[in-house]
C-alpha cells in the first residue's frame, strides 16, 4: 500500500467524479478517502435544496445509485413527480420518490440551522457511504451560463434544456464571497495525496477552484497532486464537455483540460488513445500516466484507482531520491 494511503483527497463532481470516488474507496483502506464535492450545481426545487453532485457521490458510495443512468436512486419511482405534474408544476427536474426523501431531510436540517457540511456528512454516514463527503463550501456558489438566450442557471440549462443552448461565457456567482468549508480546508491541509477526478473541469471543478482562496490552498499543499483526464480521444466520456470547450474556444484535448489546472498538478493520467499528447504535457513539467481511464463498472474504477496510487507512489520515491 502506498505511503500516503491513509489520507487521500479527491476533488470531484458529477458522474465521473463519483466513479473515481468509488474506485478510490475500494482501493484504499477504510477511512482514508475524503471527497470534496462541487456545490455549483445546487438549486432549489419545490422549496427543497437539491445538491446533485453531493447526492450522486452519496448514492454511488453507498451502492444506492442507479448505475444505468449514473445518477438518482436505483429502482426509484416518480409518484410524487406525477402528482406535481397533475398540479401543473414544472417537472423537468427528474426527482424520484426516494430522492425526494433526502432533499426533504436536507432542507429540514438546513432550516434548523445546521451547515451543509454537517448535513452532508450525516447523510453520507446514515446512508452508508464508504468515504467522507464534504461540500467545498457552506456558502452558496451557483454556476451561471451565458447563452444566445441570455444568462441561465445551471440546472435549467443542463437538465431543462439538455445542454442545447450554446454557452458563450461562464461565471460562478458567489464564489468570490464564499469561504472554503472548514472540513474541506482541513482535509486539504492534512492530505498526503490530492486527486482531481475526471469530472467536467468547467462545470464541476472550477466552481470549487473559484471559491476564494481554494486554488491557492491546493497549490500550497505539499502533497502530490494528480489529475485524471475526462476526455478520451478528444471526446467526453459523458456529458457536454467537448461541445462546451469548443464553444468557449478551448482545445478539446487532455492537454486543454490540464491547462485549466495550471500550477496545481504534478502528474496527469490520460487514456492510451491520447498518448501523442504526452510530450506536450511532459513539456509543461507534468509526469504522465497513459492507461485505460474508462471506468465501465466498479471493478474498473478500482483498477484505475489502484494504478494511480501505485504510479504516484513511484513518483514520490523518485522525488525523494532526487532531493537526497
């Protein structure tokens, strides 16, 4: 087991982040993993606080996830949503009945004065998640997208409009005023390894990095910092990343993703299909792990996590030898 296996931090959001979290949780000893979750997707529906990235992490790490769609609760029903539709309420946000239970409980606890961090950790513990999950901030941060139709909130664009309006600009409202969550900050300060999940860098990771001081906190950490590309052959495994990057004038490549994390990474894991990019990444001072980064199932996710852990241990040993 690598020397840092007792304290690993994963920066994550979305389905790709949840799969990486599951792989690391399976590959590491119990209690070794802390996942810092994106809150930029959070929104209110029917008076309830919904935290999609946090919930996907909780459901995945507790084996409640609907694996076919990658989000929501397995075998869930939509009777509550059917009633809302009958009452002429908008129902484009597909919330299942079991899912509603978590949103009701969270909203109740927040209204009682508990922090999002406390509520998230208690939900993860009670539902049986195999890792600590902490929100990046207890303060509201909301991803906004400027399209030809004007500025849109994230969920109406992502779910309501199925990512169809072309995105011309992004911003993360509230990030400049938000403070890093106390548990998230403590996790980074104590981390022996920091991993950036293969999440959408623009919609899942940068809302975290935009929080005041967060990027600097990670940059100052002495722990090795490893990124995992969300692209294979220039295409996103899941979601709108490729089209989003192209629309914003970015290179739709693993190198283009790594550029978003400039100054934060020591190494980057890319798919073997993207091996021609290795020289460019190494030219930027990054160590490169070319491997099969597609996580088809939990066993595949564990295999990738184990490869990353073993590779990072080798990098650490080389670093020590070079310093001696």
